[in-house]
C-alpha cells in the first residue's frame, strides 16, 4: 500500500508548447469513441453513428519529453491496449460551435495515447456500465508537447502510426476520421461548453493491441513531435 500525502496534488497539469517557452494549462480531457471506420469494425461495429464521448481526468495525462518517458503497467488488467490518437488542443472556448468556425477554436495539436484496460472496458460495456475503469485510470494518457496549429501543415491529411518495439501496429491517416476535427469540435460543443485548455483525443485507427511490461511504444503523427513511451 502507498500512503499519500495529506495535502492536495497541486496545480493543473500543463503541457509544453513545442518551439515556444510557454506552457498550455489543461482544463478537461475529452475522448472520441470509434472515430475510424476500420477500428469501429475491429471493435464489432459498422456504419456511421453520431460521435460519442468519454472523459479522462486531466491528471491522467503523462507529459512525454523528447527523450521519451514511461508509464506503469496499471492495476487490475491483463489486457492493456495502445490507441494512438491525434489530440486537438482548444484555445478558444464556445458552445454550439458551427463546423465552419470550429478550426478557429484550435490552439494546436499533439500526439497522444489513449491507453485502455480493454478487458475491464469490455466487461463494463457488456453490462451497460460506465467505461471509466477501462479508460480513465492513472497515467492512461501519455501525451507529447503541443505544436501550435500555425506551425502544422495539412493536419487533416497527416499520417498517424504506432510501433511497438519497432514493429508496426497501427498506421492510417487523419483523413480517415469518420468525424473530422471541425465536426468533432462542433458535436462536442453541443454537449459541453468548450473551454481554453480542453484537449480532445480524436479517436484511434485500426490495429489496437496489447502491450506488456518492458515494451516501448513509438507514436507518430506527421508534422507533430513524436513520443516514445515505455511500459514499466
Ligand atoms: Mn481512443
């Protein structure tokens, strides 16, 4: 058993901004479920459904430095999955944002991993219960620095990939998002008022799978800072 200190954990999580001596204070962490068709299929679904969302606590983020970082193998699971995702950082908030205005609300982008205790998520899904124990656990969201949108060319067409121990696991393009970045922001802002500092994990392409202690994940989105994350 680990005994925690009696005082609060401290200020909000901040992410470094690539190329600028500045920090991005994180508000909420939203995630989109099943936003690539081939991943929806591998999870047993077909067809275009409205986007759906879940959240992770912002202290589940693990900022990963250029030299790499690590996460602990979490408790309770025997099936820890990787999900590489493009993460959108919101700079300007709003409610009921029109898709045609949505990109103006983006501050920048990062590479993130929506780590998932798949066995627990599936057990909850089967029972119609919340996914939190499968998705929103400690250190479940390793993330790289944010690159300002002005410094990213053509993110809508960017290649996205994940390697484990140098072997390819996931490879797609952001162009294959079912709900693109602007549509995702618009839908999300119908349900919640977006705030500066919100992050949106936009969904993962096909090829999700398990990692073990000692594995090294390398996550890449074209034009952004890649991350290397070991499981300890
Ligand atoms: Mn995901």
